C-alpha cells in the first residue's frame, strides 16, 4: 500500500521551504517595497521588474479549464525536466535508493538519477516495446522509490499498454511516473483521469510539443495534493518566470489552433511513412502515437551523415538498446517532409 510518508526523504519531511516576499503577501496593493525589486521598471517595452507568482495560479486556473484538474493537483516547472529532478530530490536518498527505468526511453531520467547519485535498475522493454512486468517485479526492492514510464514512448513512438501501467500502480508501493509529453498526438487517453484512483501516480506533460512552446520551458506535473505540496516545497521560489507565464496564458487561449496543428501533424505523419516505405534502405517503420517516427534502416550512420551534409538534421538512435540501425524523424511541415523525401532519393 502506498504511503507518501514511507518514501519521502526525512530531510524533506523536516524542510522549511524558502519564504519569498510573494509568499508572505498575496493580494492587491499599489506600492510594493518588500522584495528589493527595481521600482523604476525594466529597460524593455514590457516591465518585468516584479517577481512572478511563485505558484503560477493564473496559468494553473486556465489549465484546470482544459485538463479538468484542480490547481492543487498541478505543479508547473521549468520544463518537465525540473519536475523529474524534484521527484528525485524529494523521494530518493542519494547512495541508498534506486529507480527503475525501461529503456529505450527518455534519456533525462538516467541523467537526473546520475546527478542525484541514485542507482538505476534498467528493465528493457520487450521486442514489441512494451513493459516487461515480470522483470520489473524482480527488480523492485525495499529501496525502489520511482518507476518512470514514457507513454507515448521516446524514441519508439508507441503507447505503453494501459493495463500494464495500471498493474504497476496497483502493486508498487512507490511512485509511478507516467511521462505523457506526446499525449496530444496519441489515440490513447491520458492517465490524468486516473489521479483519483491511484495516490502513487504522477503524470508529466509539457507545453513544448503540441503547444509549440519549447523555448518557454513550461512543464506540468499532475498528482495528488500531497505529492504536489512536496514538489512545491522543494522547488526554487520563482521557478517559472513571468514572461513564460504570460506567454503560456496567451497560448492556452488558442486551443483550436493547436488542435488544427495536431490534426495536420498526424496527416503528415501518415504521408511521411508512406513516402519512406518506398526506399530500399528502410527496413521497418514502427507504429507511432507521437509527432515522430522511428525508422529502422540498413545504414543509419550513413543516412544520418548524408542528411547532415544536406542541411537536414534527424536523430541517430542506432546506439540505443533495441533501436539498432534506427533514425528518429520528427514530422515537419509539408514542405520540410517533402525536402527530406526528395533528398533521400539521392542517397547511395
């Protein structure tokens, strides 16, 4: 049975978080002389001389309308990477605890584990890129705090079987992190709907992919109020800057445009797959629920180098376990996809 107190680090239980000026006073005022800000403004068209809302309430309120999750169940970070790091720092004792990863998967989980001196137990996906539940069960021990599952998975593009994830949630006494960075492109429903069922569930999403805000670095975590309170306790006081908050609010008012882009991306993904199938150096194209495809080739290094020479950059994943000979190709605009296909006709 999951209990947050059983897996929370003792020093985090006892942590007194930094109390910022904006934490101590929340409300309307005409004169702010409490935070040692520059009272004259900023040397920009828009003033950014005031510290941002440390809990990003307006953005969370808008996300509540879109996602159907109360603000108390939402954490906003400097990209999903900050949320990942905070989970390590909150729940994993350095040099003692471990986490389970299921490669091939998003590389930042491993990097965050290394930074935080947390051991990693790798349980590779099956040949069908699905969870090896028996292997995961064997890997879990008393010091296993987190299991990371990326779905749709990066770099394979497929969604992880929902029943398998629910099996882990029901039987693991630590936290299961489901990273849904690409969920907007998927036919599968989000695990956000399961938050009330599983106290040990954390769902990661981002505004970097479908929402087109990669440059703003706004990541989201959805979880129980208990877990969100811990993450807010550990995060830096002003982790999402004012410009990112304001621009995110503007973007979140344009749901129809984003949905149109998603629809076109999925259409272009199908056309790109059809075009790539004509090349004899393409061995396989794996099914994708994301805005990219994983393509198995006879000569990944050669194709990659050739495309680079032509000013086209894809991702060479041929050194990644289970992705030998593979290139990961993001779905571009119609023009970009056509340039890619036309250029590949000249590859020898």
